[in-house]
């Protein structure tokens, strides 16, 4: 279905699967998916996301101030 390294259009994902159209983490109510969105502009806001050499994707999470909390998208 989804493949590592492919680029997907956010609007098209939301049209098909639903979910919050804003924010970096989108929980889809009707499907067992949680989408995480990242991009180059994130660094400007303090986010450092990306693939590590061992194949894991490291994602900063939602929230720009203080420690991350398990609320909203982070809870998903």
C-alpha cells in the first residue's frame, strides 16, 4: 500500500482516508492509520525528523515548547 521513500500528496491522503488536515500527526478515524507529516520547513520551527542509518524513522512529535506530552497527535 505505502512504500518507504515515496512522496504522497497530503490532500489526496486526507480525501481518501480522512484525518486532521493540519498539524504534523493525523489520526484517521475510519482507518487504522496514523499519518506523520514532515518536511524541510520543520527545521525552521525546531523539528528534526528523518531516517536513521539503522532504518528507523525519528519523529519529533507535536509541540514546540517544553517536553512532549501524550496529548492530541502524540497520544495517537
